[in-house]
């Protein structure tokens, strides 16, 4: 596969070097054990990669979203899975944009130094699903504290994070004028919360994506852990989603290149009917098709990142990049599996693992239909459907 060099080549080379220490067998074993890639994450933190977007004044590298997305891309392109760490890249953005000077001074230097992890964000609830404004988890102010009750679902990396960004209702839905009002975000110190008002129940799932149900039973959060203004939390969360979408798009691009690369390699090596299977156009065309789709999606990913870095509106591009990249990586996954025939199902080729991993991104963190709905309504002016 052509390895085009770009202006981020130094980052690419450095992340590739680090990832080489964690070959396929490492991630395969972690997947089999449903474990967490501790050593890999420690290496990334140690090299400062997860502090990429934290401004230099707080000890980070002060890089933009484009550079951060290259880091995520390279992890997935190497055969790993950035899902173990991507929360750290965008969750700190919520603090950076909406946190008070005191909160930034308290948390950001330690996050940049790798002493604190902010890997988790708790938004989704079983009863609300994609309709976030229907969340029922409540935070009630009482004697200098907020008391939280309710339930969340699919909340990732809770066991490997110190801090979690929580969205909860501070004013009941029935009492607000606009349904997007009355929600607030908080920093939850998981080290203090778990077992003292917060119960964490892992969810067995198709990918090795550490994700959980959370049960809040009178969890007390200090008042000073409210981020920004009370009642504006939904807006703050939305502001962070563009970065999340673009980073996930980059991970899908990394996956897509990995699938195309593995499919091409196998198609050249595997001989059936006295010739490499890749000599058959029925085998080579789908791989070429997958490559073209990944390349095209990559353009939208870079467009979204460039707009974000220029502080220009990028909601449409971030959503479209996520849609195109998730689709391209999934199609490439299918082609790669098909090219490998029966061996695509064998764990030792890693195709089935990456196949499962990349499938997630058509559902989370936002499902494909919701992107269509965004584009239809906000770009094409079609009537709201919900
Ligand atoms: C592995 C994993 C990790 C996750 N990690 C996190 C996390 O860390 N934090 C967090 O807060 N959440 C997390 N999520 C939750 C994820 O963001 C949601 O699963 C996702 O947003 C979809 O919500 P839902 O599952 O409730 O689907 P639902 O809202 O129940 O939707 C089900 C299906 O119906 C479609 N649908 C619903 N309404 C409409 C409509 N009006 N028009 C058209 N189609 C519609 C959806 O597109 C979807 O395909 C995670 C999920 C998974 C699987």
C-alpha cells in the first residue's frame, strides 16, 4: 500500500515506533483475556501522547486536533485499538473549554503528567438512549454538595480512569422551557465515588471494550465539581462531540488502512489454483474499492480537523467524517475477512478481532441514523424528525 508522507510524519514515525513494541500478539492476548492494555497505555502516557491536546501552560504539548487524530490513527493502523485511551483526548477538552481556572489548575497539570486519567464520560442512559434530553439521572444541590441518583449504561473505561465527566439533570424535564436546558456536567472523582454511592457493573460485550452500567445511589459530589454553569451541561457536552467524532473517524481510517494492507498482503501470498488469489480480479477489485473509500473518507477527516483547529464551525464535517470513515473501515473489514477465506475467522490473523472492533463505530458514539438526521435537518433544511 502506498505510504504517503505528510506534515505529521514525525508524529507518525514516533507513534509507530512505540506501537511496534506492542505487536498483534499483545493485543490478541488482551482481547482473549478481556483485559486492559495497561502496559501499552502506560507507554503512551509516558511518551506524552495522551497529553497532546493539553495546552503547554498546563504541561501538555498544545497540539491541535489534526495531530491528535494522527496519533489515534496510527494506533489503529498498527493493529492496536485506541478505544482504550481515546476518552483522554477529548474528555479533557470539556474541562479546558468549560472548566473554571481553579478546576483547570487542579486537574490539567496532573492529567498532562500522567498522574490522573480522565478516560470516562457518562451520558447514555437505558431509558433515554439517543434521546439524551430524556435522561433521568438527577443531581440535587444540598448543603454545598450535589446528591446524584439514577443509572447510566455503556460507560467505558471506568475501571481505568480516576475522573469521569457526568451529565445529570439539575432541573427536571417538566420544569424547563427547552428540553436541552436543565442538565449539568460534573467531575466525578471515581476513586472516591466507587463503593460510596456509585456501583459499577461491567457489561459483557462483543468487543474488548471495557464498558459498564453505573448505579448512583445518593452519590455526593462537592459543589465545586460542577463544570461551568448549572443547567448548561448539554451545550458543553455538544461542544466536545465534534472533536470526539473526528478522532473516532481517524481511528476508523487507521483500521481501514490496516484491513487493506492485510488483505493485499494475503492476496499476494495465498496461492490457490496455482496462482496468488490476488491475481483474480474478483479478489483484487474489492480491495482496490475498499482502499479508494478509505482514501476518500480520509479527506473529510482532515477537513473536519482543519476546521476545528482553525476554530471554525465543523459540526457537519465532523459528523460526515465519522460516517464516511466508519463505513469505509467496515467495508474494508468485510473485504479483508473475505480475502482471508476461512483463515479470516482464525484469531491468530487478527482480522476477526479488528472486524469486531471497527463495527462498533456505526453505533457508538453516535449511530449512523443520527448522523443522517443531523445532515438532513441542519445542512439540507429538511423538517425535524424528532
Ligand atoms: C461499546 C460501547 C461503548 C460505549 N461507551 C459509551 C461511553 O463511554 N459513554 C456514553 O455515554 N455512552 C457510551 N456508549 C453508548 C452509545 O453512545 C450508544 O449506544 C449510542 O449512542 C446509541 O444509543 P442506544 O444504544 O441507546 O441506541 P437507541 O437510542 O436505543 O437506538 C437504537 C437504534 O435505533 C436508531 N434510532 C433511534 N432513534 C431514531 C430516530 N429517531 N430515527 C432513526 N433511527 C433512530 C439508532 O440509530 C440505533 O441504530 C457506548 C456504547 C457501546 C456499544
